């Protein structure tokens, strides 16, 4: 009887890990110059980094389809480009499905709590990703500050969808 109970708990634990093992971290760090930038995302881990990344799961007001689309997005880099004076997020969208999808992704660039950064957003639509493939995209929004962009310390996926 005890062995059966332990086996049932072990199977349940494995199933929970398999179901909740979301692929990507949905936050990234914004670098202070165009030559720097860091990645706090890894397509195969759910680490929260000290640079302010946030982990996957569902988005506010999101449906299960939106949550699936958000999990398909990995932030590779979040930075300020001094040459164009834009905040830039470079992402990879991985479609593990059996159907081709067009993705729409909205990123939010933020600073530390109590900081001077005014939240900014960038949206990219019609990111075509074939079934079983990946695509890279760059989301940009104008930098409205007068400094070097260093007040922006992180970015995160605020909305994602696929159709």
C-alpha cells in the first residue's frame, strides 16, 4: 500500500513538472549602451534573474492561447541603441506546433521601482513562424529621455498572441 501511494505521488509530481515546465523566461535586462545588453532568458529554463527578469505563465487578462503564445517568445537582448535613440528588444519566437502561425508581441520596457524611467512599449505584428521553426524579430520604440537609456533596466512580454 505504501509503495503504491509513493508511486502515485511520484507520477503526479512528474506530471506537474511536465505541465508547468514553461519554456521561456519572459523578462530581460536592458543594457545601458548600444554595445551592451544582457539576456536573462533561456528557452529551456524558468530562472528569474537578478537583473529583473520575470518568468512565464499567463499574462494579465490572457487566455490559454495568449499564454501559449507568450511561452513561445524568448527575449534575447534588451538594450538602448544610441545611434537610433531607440529602446530595442531582440526576441526569438519558437513555434513547436503543427500549424504555421503569425505572432504579435508587445514588450514593456521598465525601470527599477522608484526610478525615473517612464514605461515604454513596443509592438511587432505579423511575425510569421512556420510549424516546428523559429523566427527572430526586433521590437523598437523611441527613447523619450535625455540620457543614455540606463534608467531602463528590464523588459518583459506584456502581450502575445498568435493566429
